[in-house]
C-alpha cells in the first residue's frame, strides 16, 4: 500500500539544534532541516479526548511517508500554519507515519 497520492502538502521541518557559541558554550535555535510531503487532517473526537486525558493538545494529525524524518518536538511549517509535533507513531506495517500535532496560531489570526 502506498499513500504518496494522498500527501497533498509540502511541509518544512524545523528542529531545535545546538551549536557551539564560540565562547565555550552552546546556543540552541530552531532551524529548517528539510521538507516532507504530508496530509494534514483534524483528529477524530476520540483522538482529541485521548490526548486531553494524557495532558496533551492534539489539534491536527499529519500523515507522512514511513521514512520521513519528523520527530517529537519538531515544528512543521506550511501554507501559513505552524504545527508542533507532540508524538510520532508508525503502524506495525510501515505504510505511513502519523504525527500528532498542535496548531500554533500567530497573533491576530
């Protein structure tokens, strides 16, 4: 089974990286690390309730290729949206990856 035809959005993966600051310390910053194809959906009511019980906000589900380099804590940017990844799961048959995310709205939108 191939889900490529369903992945209708290009998303840029932003990740927190740590680099030397030149003075013996380290600096962390959020930087783009690559692009992935994805399908962004709103989760079912059951998925939202399960996330709420675990103390997490799950506003969007992003489906990705099974080998997509998306990790917990990453941000996915695309189409004017910023989605923070709270968890990434993959079924036992690696057909896709599913990232449970929270939409971060900018002020005024």
